[in-house]
C-alpha cells in the first residue's frame, strides 16, 4: 500500500472507523484529490511525493497553496487552517 493511504487509514481508525470503512473512505478521498489513480489503490506521482512527507509538511504545503490562490483572487470554500 502507498504510504499516504496507510497514513490516512491509520488516522481514520484512530477516529473509530472500522478497518474496512477506513480503507473505503481513504481510497475514495485520495482518488478524488489525485493522490491515487482512479479505481485503484496505486499512488500517482503526487501521491508518492506527498506520502514521503510528514503530516505537518503536507499541511504546510496545502496551506501555502490556498494562500497563493487567495492572493490570486480565487476564493475556496475549504479553509484548512480554521482562519481567514
């Protein structure tokens, strides 16, 4: 399994999801974000790169992306930091 999928499943299991549910949720979410190939559990190049990062590093790169997008005038519904 790709490292990013294992990390996501581990976090979901810690929240109380069963192993099967955690795999299903993590797979669908990571496929939608482009970290896994559609219909498989195979990591894309983005997924491999992000799987090598720590949780904190992934959060920092995600926050940086949203900050740059806001500066460019694009507003996202999702706010990862809880601040505006």
